[in-house]
């Protein structure tokens, strides 16, 4: 009799499990169907790119972007929309140009300032350049060879990696640490080859570490890096003139936050976000307009489809991922001060191409739990869920013990566009973007429904 | 002692297997490294698109394309390059236009002729249109409602399918069979909504079955299909004028074939190909310039890397996949007549986007055998190998018992471009294309090395 009862309980459990699985599959199908037939977010991304390109922290366009998206989130019917204020240093680039002197002629280079580059005198800085392939090469050459010169970092991304983010991370020290190391040995400016896989004419900007004094620092397009290198081989005393007009400022700014109240645990928050800021030279379509709109899509679909989130869903459009990463830190501080429980956090900041996978930054147990549900996303091309990081904006929540996740789309095209004028709305494909929105909403649905982050 | 010997043999076998696996992984890495650092095929694709767009069978550009690619294959150092001649009906489109009459004004429609549309009189055909959503709707309406009219097929692709090829195959009967069914019930012309997921201004052409007499048949862009439908709701007697100037011809043409001789079984051929022809309105970059150049890349890499193919590798650039599929049939006939043993055949004709999978059209045993090697392609994003078809050009080899395979890339963007002016070289990404070339070369390497097609 006892065994019979046990069997009964087991059957009941199996039936419930099967039912829950079927119900989840149906809900996820609803999410995808809705995402792929609703153009609202795509149009809003177009508007954001058009009305507020170059929306770096502290710039007029960053405030326009906040207004535009605040209104959008209110119109979507979020329960609460508010600005989480913080102050931060910022940097405004007014203009930048550079030329190389070939046979007495000043040949313009396709370039842009890195942030936060120092300004030059009005007539620019003018000096011989010295080409290097690494930070270590500068250290080996030492002050004797470097002082008074412009250091030119010209190592390419490694094209043979399938994972372009790996190639990026191996090349990008020339940009992030290059100007600092050049300055340490007496260089008066630095030039970095754009961190981009292809040979093209787009300069790709980005941030560098600039503690204390700093030097003018620029990036040149990969094509012009090749030209510069070739000209230097002909004339080892080749001079370059760099002009940068930029300004360090302080600003009061905001993370934009919108909540959709949970039905059972409204005080626990599932965060989903991207960053609203974008470099001065770009519309910031893939980086990270897409991530912002995919995040607002999660809220929109939970509301429109009546998905009954148990916990509150919190969309955060972070300010300043690009320059000083101050928005992510500010939200973590806000969380600590107000004893907010963030149950889980998901970030989309790796492009809006066709979906490939999620990374989970949490305990092995939580990673395994979430992986068990991957089969529900497989029919939509989301091929795996693996251990990994979340993202720059939600990163500071890790110390608070929040399980993190990152949405990852196909990465072959990302660095053609990243931090350049080529990162524009017309390079975002509606279906690719919305399959991502659906993948993100589905993951959050599963996390919330089956308590997967504990 | 006997058991000890058995154990020895087992260990030897395991060691050999491990060695073979390691060697394969190393070779495959070499293939990918070579593909992703060699721009020759990409530049040649640019040239093909620029010099020979609209290279439909029988057109001057189709012969230019053959010449261009023959020279290219000779320069690559193929052992044999030859033209396999055949004759076929063909069709030349000289011009096509259409207008809808709104309040006495002729409003131009974004359209193109389907192949092989009949010509209209010079002043065009002018008639009321009748909008339908399916072939069956025409059959239900019957001759009474259809006779003398222009049938307008306006069913969309189903956007909710993740698999866009499935959505295509469910919508495309309006194009392939639509004109025939319309004619059967007395229509004087037909209009098909472009088979495309998005609302845009590109007309997408394609073929229709035209046995015996045929009517003028066109496609309109999805945006103009919407406009036409809206105008028809306002004026149920809306008239459209269609002008097509086209010509049915006979042509002597060629499949272009290049062989790289095998070291052990030179009389067994591993076929790899795409089709060289492209519709009159397009550069045919993804469809199927990419497939052609990915196929030539297989030969180039086997040669340049000294991969020692046991069997001969045969690149075939088929003529006429688009209109009458005569090139594929002609090669199968050639094979039969000359008693050629095609050991295996691989086709790339589904776009040159980021690699996703291979389909294998062969016995379960062969499919399983090949699947065992998928793990070697996984690190490069080739996520699975599944049972499925090969492709239109190699399809006729199935009857001869040849195991077939199809290369499949990510399909979200394909139908934005397919058979339209939007299918242009600038929409092909170098890395995406070359990851495909490498995947194809790797598959062929494995098939040949481990005798997987038997």
C-alpha cells in the first residue's frame, strides 16, 4: 500500500513536470511569435539612432536619449519609471583630426579621438612616430627611444580566432593601456590601430585608462594604419600632426529604470538591461541601442502577453558603460544603500545579430539548473547555455551575490561596426534583433517561473 | 597469450584512432586559418557581381561569368578545367513595368517579371485585379470571377517560423504555380507578392511552371503589395497595367567543371558546387555567387595546403539553377553516359551567412557516420549535422545513388535579399563567407579521409 502511494506520488510528479514543460514550451512560442511580429521596438531603435547618436555621458544627446526612452517606457505601461541620479566625471570631444607629412604634404588620416583624450594646442602636436606591436615593445625601447615621440600601436586583431571577442580582448590593450604606457616613457601622444578585423576606412574609438595626467590619444582606421606603416618604412622620420579639442567635465546624470511589478515577490527584482550611452562617432545601434530595446521588449512582452511575473521585472538602461562605467557602479551602490534584492540580472551588450547562446555567471548549481531548460530555446537557434560573465553594467552586482547572465549573438560582424560610424541602424536586422528579445524574455520567464537563480 | 594479443590490438586501434582525431583537428585548424586569412575568393566574388550581374542562362552575362570563372579556376591551378556543354531553353527579359490606376493617374509599382513570363502587347495588358490568398481561392472563385482579370496573390510569408526556408516553401506556391492556376481559370496575367519576410521596396523575382501557353506574370515588392491591396479596398474595380517584353530562346551553354586529381582513387569524384546563373534583377551575391566561390575555395585549399585528397575533387559551377534547372540534369546525364563515379556531392546554395549546419541526404548509416565527426567542426560554430536534402543542382544525382549534402548558413537575412537587387556583394561578409568555405573543405576532407560516404 505504501509503495503504491509512492508510485502514485511519482506519477503525479511526472505528470506535473510534463505539464509544466508543455506549458513553458507554449509560453515561449507565444513570446517568439509576439516578438517577431511586433515592430515597435525596432522603430524606436531607429528613432534613438536618428535623434540621439553620439550620446556619451554628459553630452546633450545623452539627455535627449534618456527623455526619449523614458517616454517610451511610460507609454509601454511600466508600473514605475524613474531616473536614478548620480554624478560622474565625463568628457566631451569637440573635434579631432590628424595628418601625416609625406614629402611636405599634409595627408589627412581617418581617425578619431579615444576617450578621454587630452586636448592638444590649437596647432596640434607634431612629432615623429614610432611604430610598435605591443606595450612591452615600448617598455623595451625605453625612454631614450620614446621620449618626445608619438607611439603608434599597430598590432592587428588575430583573424584566425572563431571567437572575435577573444581576438578583441587580445588586441585591445593597445587602446586601453597604450596611451598610459606611452606617456610613462615620455611620448607626447599615441595612435592606436582600430581594433577591427577588416581593412576598412572606419576609425574605431574606445576608452583608455587615464589616471592623473594624460596625453592626446587617437585611433586610426585599419586602412590608414597600413598606410602610416608603409609611409614610415619609406621615411623613418615621418611626422604626424594630431589635433584634439576635448573637455573633461563633471555631470549629473541618470540610469533610467522601469519596473513591472511582480505578483508574488514584488520586492525581488529581475534586472534586464543594456547601456544607453554611445561613443561620439556612432549611432550606437548594435552597441548598445539594440540591448536597450531588447530589454524594454522583455517588459513589453511580459505585460502584453500577461505572463504573470512572480518577481518584479526591472529594466535598466545604464548610462556610461563606455567611458568610466559609472552607471553600473551607481546602480550597485543604489542597491546596497536601499537594500534592494536583485534576484537575477541579464545584460545584452554584445550585438544584436542572430542569437547563439547565454553565458551564466553564478554557482555551478545554478548554471546546471538553467542549462536543463536550454532545450526549450533550441528550436529558436539558441544553441547553448554556458558558464561565463554577465556584462560590464551588471558586473558590480556580482559582489552582492547576484547571479548574472549575458546574452550573446553571432559575433562575426560585430567588430566591423563596434565604436565606429559603421554601427548604424541600417545594419540591424529586425528578425535577428527580435529573436534576441524573445530569447531574453524566455530566459527570464524560466528563471522566474522555476526559481532557477537560487 | 591470445587475450594479451587482443588487448595489444585494441590498444593499437585506440592509439591510432586518437592519433587520427588529433591529426584531423590539426588539419581542420589549418583549413580555417587559411580560409579566414585569404581574400582571393572574396575579391573574385566582388568581380563576378560587378562584371556579370543578371547572369541568367543564355544571357551575354552568363557567358561572361563562365569565362571569368574558368580563367580563375585555371589560375588556381586545377588539374583539369573544362566546359560541359548542353543545350536548353532559356528566357531573356528585356523590360518590365506596371502601374495601378488611381483616380485616373497611373501610379508605378515596384515590380519585376517572373521567369519565363510571357510578353504583353506593347501597350501592356490592362484589367481589373482580383486579390486572393491562395491557389485554392482561385479554384473556388472559378472561371466566372477570374476570367479576363489579373489575379493578385497576396499571402505573406509566415514570419513566426524560425526556419525562414519553411516559411518560404509555404508561400512560394503563389509564385511557382500561381500563374498557371490563374491561367487555367481564364486570367490574363498574374501578380505575386514578393516572397520576402519584410516590408520593403525590393521586388523578388523567381521561376514559375509554364508548360504550354503561359501568361504575363510579375512580382511586386511587399510594400507595393500592401499599397495595391489598400487601393483595391477603396476601389474594387482598380485596374492594373502590366508591360513585359521578354523572349523565349534556345541556347547552347555550359556547366563549368574543374578537377583536382586524387592520389589513390582518381576516378572517384567528390563533387562540390554552386550555381553560376543569377536572376536578371540581381548581382546574385548570396544566390549563388557565394556558393560558387566557396566551392572553388575547397579546391584552392586542398591544393595550397597539400591536403592529399585520395579521390578527385570536382568543382562544378552549374548553369541554370534558377529557370529550368537544366545544368543539374545535364551533369547527371553526363555522369550516366560517361559512367562517372560520383562518390559524394556537396552543394552550397542557401546563402553565405554565418555557418550553422550541414544536411546529409544519404542512408541512415552514412548520416550517422558523418555525424560522429561533427565535434571537430563545433569549435567553429558549425552546430550540427542532420539528415536532409542536398540542393537543386546535385539533386538529380540522388537517383544514381550518390550521397548528397547541403551547406546551411544562418537563414534570418536570406529572404531580404533572395532574387532581388538587394542581393549584392556589399551584403556579403568576408568572415561569414570564409567560415563557410572552411566548413565545406573540412567536411570534404573528413569524407575523403575516413571513407564516410560508403
